[in-house]
């Protein structure tokens, strides 16, 4: 019997549609090998760059919990709480390219049937930076990576020519894609920021310039909470904080909106869905809104005893998706992918109590 979980996405065959997103779970060869051993269908490496990277002198990631008693949301460890979100201001990988390359080769050799996607990032400051994009792309592909994900979405880069700082500029999106697609022939995913009123325009520029897929959503720009008694932020360095990224269950519904927006605008294009996937129900919703594979981060990081790679989580995701598909008679996720697309309409198209209502406009005499 064929494996129902086999998924074709952006020209690649995944043994299942579940992928560890670019983040701490994929920051090293050791973690990625463990992730593939656990059963993940693919991984996107922690973003690889060429410029020196040094993280803040303090905690880089916190996990926030929700309760029905005060405080309602806090990183404080308390009984009877549930996961609410993650918050981080972590930068890209501080491991240099020449360390990554032999690691990538070993990972792909060890697990040839799993999809290894290298997340890469350079700047947008002229020819030198375009050459950096080309170098990163060719080096990672030559090391065996099956695809590339261009990080145009990190909400807290310390350089203004990187990450989400440039994701609203369609000319920059086109120039980066031109540099990368001329250098390599593997599928190119573009990870865009959800914090944009021009997301559809940015995706249009990416697709038109050769992107095989758009990955959405990266974490949302946000700030941690301040304690009213101590006047300290829940994460800070020397009393100071700056914009970080909010992920986990707290962004689920906003992430679904972004996937829906892109899927309805580009129904024939590939979308990798990210944001708040903790189990099958969340993954299912991304699929029915048009996502062709699912990237997971916070839920994997929170799993105790897994080293942050979600050993139990991936088995649960696979088992629950398999059970659902067998029960419904589906042979692949393509049979129900996008079924919600036509049911998401403009607000004015939703039936009102009165047939005479016309949006509050004055009728002409």
C-alpha cells in the first residue's frame, strides 16, 4: 500500500509533509541528524550567512504560558498553565559556512531520502552582497542541499539591509532571486515577513522571479512583557530590550490568514505553512487553506526530553495525519489541500440578517 504521507512539494518528494523550521532545532549537525532519525520529512537549517554574528549577552528565547488566573500570560513557571507562545531575539547561525558545509554533506549522505533545505541570508547593499548570496547558494547546493530558503523575514536582524528590513522592497526581492536562480538550479523557497501590508505583492515578485515556493509565517515582530512590580522585562539585557519574534500558538490564526491570502491570490503556487502548529488539527488547517507542507518550531522546542527537536511530536503528527487520511479515504494531502480557499470571502459577501442591508451606504433615490 502506498505511503499516504508522501508529499510532492516544489518539485521535491518528502516522505511526510512535516519539516523542522529554521531555528534552534536545526542549528547543528547533531540536532538535524536526530530530527531525521525521529522521523521528520525535512529540515530547514538555521540560517547560514557570511557576516560575523554575535547574539545578545543574555537569554535568546523564552516560552510564555497562559493561565486562567493572574498573571494570565507569563514566562513564569506555574502549575496548571498551557503553552501560549515563544519569544526570541536570536540572530542567524553563528557557525561559519566552512563548518556548515561538511556537516551538510554528512547529513545528506546519512539520510538521502530526507529533504535538506539550507536557509541562507546575505545583505542587499550592492554587488558584493549579491555575490554573497551566490556563494552561499552554490556552496550549500554543492554540499548536497535539496533546496534553499532565502531568509527575507527575520524580524530582529541587527543590520538594516537584512531580514524583514528588506522584505517589503520588491526590487530587492527580484535582485536577490536573480542572483540565486542564476547560480543554482534547485528549488528556491522565499521566507517573507508576515508584518507587511504588501505581502501579496512581495510574494508576486518572488514567484515571478523564479521562487518555487513562499514560506510564511516567520515570527511576528513583538516585545516581551514587563513585570509591574520589578519594572523588568521578562527578557532583557542591562534593562534594555528591542523587537523580537513571537511564535507558537499565539500566532496560529494570523499565520492562517497569511497563508489564505497567498493561496487565494496564487492558487497554483507552492506555500510552506508556518506558525503555531502543535498537532494535527493546526496542521490540517494550514493544508486546507493551501499549504503544501508544514514547518514546525516552537512545539518541537518545548517538548521535554527531546533536545528541542520534537521526537514525540513528529510521531504524533504522522500518526494522526495517517489515521485521518485512512479514515477519510484520502491517498495524499493533495485531495483536501485548499478546500477552504473558496469559502474565505470578502466581508461584504457574508450573509446579513436583512436582505436589504447594503453596507450602510445611502441608497440613491
